[in-house]
């Protein structure tokens, strides 16, 4: 009997990657909320699953050879689920390479740069004491904009990021790109990105994954205790 996957999650762009994937792949799962604003990512039981104290993470009771497996890091989880289901990972070696390229682009580029843009544009100025740093704001806002230019150019010739097929690369990128306004970006000169954002955002699986525990999504600009946990943790 197939058991549900245990999803360890909080409604952030990285969390959405996996909630969207599970919905798109029609995999049953149980939701385990990891309140990052309350420090639950540092609890010993969670660290056994995700030693880098970051969510999302999963436990698949029906892992390789029928034995349970835990997986952390959102990109690794997406690749694992694509292999497990045979869905959204590319149907040929050439397609798989393209999916991997753009997944790595998100993991190494867009995610970190957009995350830093959010931090220095929204959160750092609201900290106590305020850290309103023009150089950092310009640096990450501009680099995020450059990356969206790369993505827009790619989407000029492709319906989805890896080609003419929807994949885990789209799932990985969409959550971050959907927050372009908070990163102080514009879509006025990026029509292909705007088209893709709407197309992916209208998928029922994406809508369900994005809506998961949406009511828990807080405003860390006003939560000083959460700021201490999220931004001043020394490891």
C-alpha cells in the first residue's frame, strides 16, 4: 500500500516548489508545518531530516527498494520526485539536460539573488537598528533584473523554460519570479516572462500548491523575534 509523503513546509518560494510538485504529480502527502519565524527549523527532529536547518524537506515512506528515504534541498527533492514519478523531468536525455540546466540556474542564481533583494529591500531597513544599505539594494535589485532578462530571452523562443514542455524547472522558478514586484522589478520590457508567469500561475496544480497554508504567511518586517531567528542566526 502506498503511503503519503511527509512534507515539511512553510509557505515561501522554496516551500512552494515542493507543494506545487506534489500537486502537479498527484502524489498523496501529509503536511507538516515548519514555522521558520518561530525557529522550528532548528528543532532536533527536523535537523535529522534537514541538517542545514532549511525547509522544505520530505520523507518518502515508499523510497528506493521500498525503504523510507528523507530528502532535503528543494532542487534535490524536485529531481527525486521527477525520477520517482517519471513526470516533469524531461522525456529524453536532451530534455533532461535542459531541465537540469534551468533548475541549477534557479538554485544558484535566481533564488539566492532574489532572496537577497527581498532581504535588503524589505527586511534590512525594518530591522533594529535599521540597515538601509544603498549598495546592497542596488546590487541585488540589478542582478535580479539581469536574471529576469535572461529568462525573458529564453522564453521568447520557448513556451516553458526547458523547451515546449512544462517541467520541474518551471516549478522551481515560478514561485520566486511571481514575487517580482517585491524585488522592485518591472515586466514592462519582459513580455515573454509576463506571459509565462500567467500561464504557469493559472495551472490548477500551481494554484493549489501556492495556496497551501497561505494564511500562515507572515510579515517579517514587523516581527522582531522572527528577524532575530532568521537573520542573526550564527549556526
